DNA sequence: CAGTGGTCTAGACCACTCT
DNA sequence: GAGTGGTCTAGACCACTGC
């Protein structure tokens, strides 16, 4: 079998990568390039094995890691698919609010504002932009179980989300992340959140239907796409009188 | 090879478990029973394979899953070890506060109180105890970078933590979870946290050196040991003026 | 029935650690 | 050098899906 590592030697240890990790990169490259789009089936394990000139077990191990990172989804008997934000499983992946009692209900989103502005210093730093570069700013109100619970402000690099408008968002069926991957080919893979407790200011209190001075969560999120590139900065304010932020530590 | 599934038939599908999952259970049983204690090396893959009458690859897959669940730690060339809370990697696994600027510093813990009481209704529900059963209650103050940042109250089933005393805690070197696993054989595996924003009351404000009415995080944690059995309920109050709660969403 | 992913085996060789 | 985990292969058979 033609091994990509035929030239391996201890002196090159820094550049050594196991075969299955190289395969992993090749698959990710296919995802990034759009060769396989969200929802598509990728080629079968045996086909990928012959294409890359490795055994099925090696492809399998690569796919295993990509599946556990939620980039791919395996379906026994059918094939392996590119993960999507439209799967029910993914609905509450990036909104970790759960009701204090009762069952989670589908959030209802209202778009309040959508315009192009210059990035705030915080957004610029989070997105790796130069201070003052253009971003598209969205403000939304999210209601859970009929109660306005989250007010957030999203900053997106204008260079990536060219042509984004309130109309296009409102006409789209499905979640915002679903919209991004379907219309802009940008899939959100991972997010880092920073949570603090703050007091509601007058404006936010009004939107959330609470008194100013009530304690709320301030959640700053940076969301990453393939290759750990940041593509969204979101600051959300969460009421926690009827919901809590859920987290599991492993 | 003598397969445990020799009797498998479609009618028994509900009871079917792949071999490697059965091996996984056998290994977890060894961990629960104390056959291998935290920090110990478990037998090598080939030894386990012959002991259980399966191939090395099957044992390997079982260990892979246990390692990714942080129950075991693999060390190439040395062996596979039972995970411990004393590893540097585990230090901030259950305390997700990070400084707004600067580097994380080792927390300094002060034990304020340690006594046996009857479980609060919340603690009883979280721990699966009957209302009013005995629990040991600890109150602690945690300082990060010299600043009192967390005040928490821990409830532990008295039946499991017999003989726990303030003296024993204070005389122990290392973290509380380290103490639990070393002295009581109870290892914390996983935790569920629920986060809300609240206002600091007079008592907590005093301990944390802030004004009453300042917004803080209220973090309720239920911690589980092997077999998803809850063994700790902890309510913590976090100042977030110099730190934030960090979380990564996958 | 063909094609897919899921499990399991047996054996080879590599990389790392300790003696 | 012996022993450990890490990678890779080749092939067998099972479970599930859809035609």
C-alpha cells in the first residue's frame, strides 16, 4: 500500500501525522470546499478507502473522529452524511436554556434590526477583524413558551455574509444557523461562551418585559467554522426567572 | 473464540450488547469494586484480552470509550491508568471560572463550616434521598488570585461519607474531589450544572466582599459517580466582575 | 438482494518508556 | 531488549436500509 508516510524518519517527527488523521484532513477539505454540502451523503467507506489508497479500517477511524466532533452523522445501512443544523438533535446545541419546570418549547424568533455597521472593538477582536471593518449586525428577540427570554446582538463579517438582509432572513424557514449553512455555505461547528451576571438596563428590560435592575445573564459567544475560524460574535442577555442555563461537565 | 453473544437471535435484540460494550462494563465493574483504584494502572490490553477471551482490538475499543469519558487515561509505552482528580488537566474541570484578563491561578479554599444536617428538599431531590435524610453540609469560600470569588454549599449523603470532618478536610493536601476519591473511594465522573443570575444577599455579599444587590451567578451542580449515581449537590455563588464562566459548545 | 455502516478477529509493525 | 499503547491491514460476518 502506498503510504504517505513512506518518508517518515525520527528527524521529521514534527511533521508526522498518522494516516487516519491525513484522511481526516482530506475529508474536512472536501467539506470546506463544498464538495459535500450539509445534508449530503459522503462516499461510502469502501469507496473512500480505494480513492485514498488505504484500508477501510483507516477511513473508518477518520470518520469516527469526525462523527464524534459532529461534523458527520453515520446512519447504519444508509451511509454517512454531512451534519446539518436542521436535525432535531441540533436544535438546542447553541441555546442552552431549559425551563425551570415543564418541557422545552421551540423558540420563536423576532428580527428587530439588521444593518451593516463598523465592528465594535469587542466584535473585531473576537472575529479577528481590523478595528472598524464592516460587519452585519442583527438584533433578535427570542421567546420561549411565549415569554420573551433572550435578546441578542449578532456580529457577522460582512465579507463572508455579503447580501444578507432582513428580508432574506424572514423569508427563510428554519433556524438562523440553518440559514447560514444553506445560503452562505458557512457551517457553525463549535462555540466558546463566556457567561457573567449583570443587571438589566432600561432598554433590555423593556424588550424582555422585566424591570430594570433585574439580574440577567450576559452570554458572549464566539462561533467557529471549519478550521477554527471565528465567524460569529453574539452577545445575548438571558432572563433566568423561568429558565436556567444548562451545562454538563465531563 | 467463545463469544458471549453465541446465543444472540433477533428476538433477543433488546438484550444484545456488542462485545466491546460488555468488556466496557466489566472494566467499569472493576473500577466500581475498587479492584483498580484511582492512579493505578489497569492490566495491559493483551492481558485483558486473554482474560476476557476476546481479541486485543475489542478490548482496545472498550478502553477507547472509557478514555474519552475520562474514566481512564492512556499513556503510550507505559500503560492505561485509572483517571484521578489530581492530574493538572482535571484542575479546572468542575470550576469553569476564568479571569477576564491574566492567567488562571490556583484557587485557595477556606472551609467555613462542616456539619451533619437533614437534607434540604432541593438537595434530597438532587441526591435521590428521602426528604430529611442525613447529609453532610460543607460551606466553603474560594479565592482566585487573592480575591474571594466563590461561596458554595455542598451536600453529601451521610451514608456514603461517614466520618467526614472539617479536620480531615483541612489536613488533606489537594482538592476536595481528590480527597473524596482517596479517602472515600468515591470518584466524581460527571456533573450537571444549572446557572441563573441572582442578586447577592447580605450574607453572601459580605463573604465575597461585594455590596448586597450586586448581580452574581447561582450555579447548582449535581455530581455523579460510576453508574450515574448522584453523590454531591453543590450550590455556588460566583462573582463575575473579574471572572467569567467559560463553556465550549460542540 | 445489494449496499451500507457496525463488530470482531489475527497479525504485523511502529513509537514510546523503562530497565 | 521487553513491554506497553498506537497504527494499519485484510478479511469475515452481522445489522440495517431500501429497492
